[in-house]
């Protein structure tokens, strides 16, 4: 029987967060070239509080949140239904995490298989503020140029943080073009960013969803300090996701 994975040790946590470049690239830290999202327009978003750090995530089932494996940095508190995460909003629901399921082949050096499922201590109450997002139905690659959005509560500039949800628009890069930036790209990764403008996700947005046509196609993973960024390709992990969520 598959057991929940343990969280990363403190030494690994400090290494990841203190190094400006970790492993294959920087962990993603802020929405670049974005704008504040309309409050509660992305009701699937989850804010993962890992004091004193934070990640993004997204609700895929009333009992389950999906995020990046590299966000396994300590005990996580999940905040659903939030826009401003530093205010007490009546829309918010707070949950603990009962079990942490990192992908068994996650590699913290290359960020390969950078995906994690969180089983909540209690089901989310679905409402206009808290909803699930659809997952891909097949393992097919997205067409190059597909328009997507990415959102998060990370920094919006090198030295400017935000309490509110920000978002930006990006497009899917071809796998061939992406390997010019990231030779280590695997089938479990996809690239997205802006072709003509500086629009991207970055560190504080780690674990948040790349949403294309209302489907969570990717998870914010890593990248350089300019677009494109690399996202975990959710479609590649559908059998594993179904297996874990059946538990």
C-alpha cells in the first residue's frame, strides 16, 4: 500500500530557499507582467501557508489539493476561497493536511516529477468562492501557442510583495523550442511564457496551476529569470493521480 511521503528535511528546505539558483533552475517566485485578479474569479486557487514560506495550489476534489512536490517544506495550512491572504475574509475556508503524497520518483535536483497531492483534514464546502478545477482527460500534449493563465500570491517584482491574487497570460511553447532553454526537459514537463513580453510566473507562485481552456494542465515548477517557465505536465501523471485519489 502506498504511504504518504515525509516532508523535506529542514536542511534541504534551507538549501532550496537560500540558493538563488537551485538544481535545474530557480524555484518560481513572482508573477511577472501580470495584474491583480478579479476577486474570487479563480475559486479553485489554494494558498499554502508553510510558515514562514508559502506556495500555491489548486483544489481538484473537495478533499484534495494539488501542488508541486518542492513545496513539501514543512507542515502546510491550506487556505481556500481567499483573495487577500492577510485579511480575514468570510469567503475563506482553512484546512489542515491529513496526508502528503509526493510523486515517488520526484527528483529535488532536477525537479522531475514535481507533483504532490494533499489530502485535506476535512472536505471543502463548495460555493461560489470555493470550487474545483478540471484536470486533463488524456495524456496528449497541448498545441503550441495555446493561451493559458497562471496565478499566485508571490512577489510581483523583485522587492514588491502582494497580499492579493495576481494573474498573467502565457502561451505554450513547442517542446522543440523549449529544449533550447531547458535541455533537461522531460515528458513530465511543459514550457509556457510570453513570446513578446516579459510575462511569467516565479518563486512564490510555486505549485499554482497553469490553466488552459478551464483545465489545470500544469503546475508551476521552475525556470530562469526570464520566460519561458517550466511546469509539471499534469496529463503525464493521470494514472498516478487517480490511484492516489482513490485511497
